[in-house]
């Protein structure tokens, strides 16, 4: 019928038991309580919606330079704009929408500025079918020639941001136009932001056009609710005040679908959970696909197409074998004070042989945009059995001892190990070193119920230049266990070009609240039936928890390369050194390459200090080339090259440093230096008159090692020197009679 329609579908379980008796065959009573009810709300609207304008009337004449436009539209309105400013829309009051239910009418109101003469006011509305309704009102502002008594209050018009709006700008400009039929008193303009009165010096007000503006002092406002109040008087002491509430929402929309076991004594039930950090307009379709038997391996693409053109990130959708499932809104528990997600749940009664499930859902957000979300759930157990070696891990094979001795390690079928997962989505392969089975192993997509966790994961990734490119995978067990050893195998999504591998596998460290990159290998297999190459990434994991693929397009950084480009260094003693950093996926140790004169050089890498060191040998005098290449776990490469000249020289290897400088009171000044060869060194300190005040010698200062003198700010008589500037000179002489000299200044402040 025209308007609101409620469609209800009821499904009842009507299975009867049959038994024999002495009187013949008898049916038992039907099972009770097994009933599913699904409702859909549908609006039939053949005509475009009507915009009801309560004020102003068309061709209304007013004697003040402003007018308040107000009215209402039907509940199917999606967007309403007055003079191109949205007053009803998806960005208005997004945190208030607790369900899909809406009020019978939607009310709009906004005060706007008028100019003298005829003003054309435009009001337009768009309904859920994207049909546009447009209406206009003409308002005539006739300014009185003389105003003897001013009884009209001023108005605060064209306020931005409008009341109830949610904006993504964390540093918005708040503005309005203050209008009056006589004159605004600028001294009465007052502004309160988030309950704090703002100094007038921070406000901007133009008396000519009435424009008012304010930019918050904070660099960025926190996400959440904010409010402000503007108040003003005219020169006749008539007053006006407007209070506006708006929201800052800089977080992107995040939707996740997962599941958990809701098992009872007589059957296994799955609770499917879809959660979003923002309100949703609707969930048109959700599908669950049970796959195979216990520990089954998925071998074909059976994803159910939600709509034409939608495909799984892993497979082309060929078949539609799923069940539709109804997801109902969950009323949040606000008792703990934590921000709750917008969550929906549905239940699926599984058979004892169904242990693997895939979920798909089509979701419409409040802006009308459609999103396709995917998830999965797998339950399994680790069986006891014989343990054999496979690679660097021990994996249970289920083979008898005689079979193991007859087969080489590489010939043992991997399909017989403790494998839990869905081929093409996620797999966990466990080595078994247990004497009894482990039940309750679960591999699933991460749910979106913990908004703090989602925010921490996203923030840590953004801070490091990373981005989540697929769902987060969770490996967990019913028993209280944290540590585990298994191989996690994830497919590389098909939308990632094969030529681009700027991503890595990460584990979420819940204690440190950060993503930790893993040393992983990439592999591929070719499906001869479809002539398609499938690629995956796998890594050895050591604990249960969350894992994900994150993109990383930032190459490593190489700094402090020595020798510097075109630097002259001693032939017999010098080091090639560099520091390498990567805050994203981390340095791939096995991919560091160092070439001296186009030949590979053996170096040492100290991850704790991010340092690469190489001690050259057998280099001849002359010009040499150096090239250092560093790669991170996401295959981003950074290369740096230089040339340096070697010859047999004796000199200070680095700049001499005196610290602290200037020196105060009882500071000890350390003069640090490094020589190319072992030598005797003398420190001499002079005042500005050229008089020597302090000397010290060091015999056999070792070359290529940092040495130092410590001066306590006293002269040779052990008396403190006066404030002023002093000259220090370092003189070095080696056993061959070669000499080197450096000098500098030290300031002393008392």
C-alpha cells in the first residue's frame, strides 16, 4: 500500500519423530521453540515527496534583513538543503540514529540573511529513490526609511557549521553573519566554545558586512561533540543568542563481520556479528556459506554474488550456495561508559559436520554508499599423533612409524598435518608436541566490537605510513593460552598487481599496542584447470592473536654513511659504516647488499643499533666506489652510493668536539677526537692573550678509536679560570714522525 508497509516472514521447525508401538506407527509432537521471524519495512511512494514550508509565505514582505525558513518533509527524505546548505542529511546528527526507525516527518529550520528587494530562497529535497523535489519562496525585504523605535531583535544568520552537523575537519572555522535592522553593537558580541568564554581579541567581527568568525585555539579538536553559543545586542539593547552543537568525526568508516560459537547441548549455533564504528542506513543482504566437514580445505570458488559485479577479493564468484541470514540491531550496553559500536547479529544453526563458514554482507552507509564486507569462521581441534620434522618446524603427520621411515621429509603430505582454515582465505598449520588433543582452536576474521582496539590498530598503522589492505585474521583457542607455534598462510588478494609487492605480514602486539612485522616468505601455485596463478604469503607465528597484511610504500632510510662522498681516508685503517632505519615493515636482514668496487663485501648488521659495519681489506690506493642497498620486508628498496679516495695518511679521522661548550661553574669539558693511526697527543689551552694555561699529554692514543681529554676548567695551578674564551690545540705525532694538528674554542661562563 502507499506509504509504510511491514512484511513479516515466519519459519517454524515442523520435524516429527516416528516410533513403533504395539498399536502401530505413531508420530511424536513437533519440536517447539524453533522459530525464526524476519521483518522488512518497505515504503511505497509513487509521487515525489512534498516539501511543506511553514515560513516564510511566498512573496512575503518583511522589514528586517533576515528571515527564518522552517518546514517539514516526509520520512523518506534523504537530503534537504536551504540555499545549498544541508539542513537534513547523512552528515546531520549521525550519532543520534540508533535504529532504522525514523519519525513520520522531518523538520528543518534555518535563519538566513536578506538583501534589500526581492530574495529568492531555494529549498530542495532528495528522497531515498534519489528523486529531487524543489520549491522556492520569494521574500521582499523593504528597509524602513526611518525607524523611530527599534523593537526588532538582531539575528544570527548563516551559521556554519549548522546545528547537528558532523564534519571531518578537526580545525573548523566557525562563522555567522550578524544582522539587524538598525545596527549591531560590536562591543556586545560574545562567544562561548565548549563551555569556555572566548576573549574578544580572538574573535573577528566586520561591522561593514556583519561577518563573524572564530578558529579554535587548539591545533586540532578532539573527535566527539562540541558546542558554541553566539550572543549579540543591537544599539537599542535588543538581544539575540544562538547555540549550536556539532560533531568532529575524523575516523574513517570501519565495518567488520565475524562470528562466535553460541553452542548449546543439543546443537551447534553460530552467532554472526556485523559491527560498524558509525551508523548504517541498512543491510540489504547478508549471506553465510557453510563449507565442508571438519578441517576441510576449500578448493573452489563458491562465494555468493551479492549483486552484479561484486567479487570476492580472492576468487571470482561462480556459484551461489549460501544462505541468507537476518542481522538485527543489538541494543548497546552503555553501563561501562565505553563508546559502543553499531552492531548487528544473526544466528545460524549448523550441523555437527559444518565447521567452516564464510560471510558476505552488503551494507549501505548513511551517505547512501554501498560497501561489501567479507568474513569467515573456522573451528577445529589439534589431534595427538606422531611428530616429525618439516622444514624448521615439527608438524604432526598422523603417519605410522613405518610410513615415516619409508618416506623422506619432503614427501610427507602436508594435507595430513593439523591444518585449520579455508583454502584461499586463511590457514593455520600447527606442529603438535602434545600428548592429548587440543579442542576449541578458532580461526576467524576480526570483529569490530572493540572500537578502542580498532582505533589503536589504525592509528599505529597511520603513524608508521602503513595501511590495512585486507581483513584482520584472528587465531585463538578456548583454553587460556598465549603462546603457540604454527605457520600462518594467507592469500595475496587478487586486486594487488603481481608486479607490486609493497606489503608485509604483521602481528598485533596487544600489550605494546603496535603492529609487529614478521619475517615471511611468498609463494605461488598454478591452477591448471583455470590457468590461474594463486599467490600467498606465509610466516611462522609464535602466539595466538591478530594478524594482517598491511601495505608499506615507504623505503628504508640510510643515514650517516661513512666514508662520505669524495672523502679521503687512510688506506690501512678505516671503516665503512651506515645507519639504516625503517619504521614500517622493518629491515629485511637477508636483503642488505654492500658492494665495494662492484664486488660484494661481507659486513655485519647490528639490528639493536641499526648499524651496518664493514672493515675493508686488500684495498689499493686510489679511487673506490661504494654502493649500499637496503630492502624492507615489503620489498621497498633504498640504495645509496658514493666514491672515496684511499691513501696512506696520518690525520684526525673526524671532527674534534669539545662539550659542554660553553662550560659553566664546575662543568668538566671533554675534548673528544679520533686519529687514523696510533700516536702521542698533547692538549694545550691558551687564553686570548696567547698565554698557555693548561697542558696534558696522552701516550699511544689508539688509532680509529675515540679518545678524549677531560678539562676541569682550572689552570696548571689548579685554580679556576675566569670567564672568557679559550683556545685549545691538539697536536699528534706518530712513530713515523708524521704530525697532525687541530684547534678550536671553549667558552667559560661563571
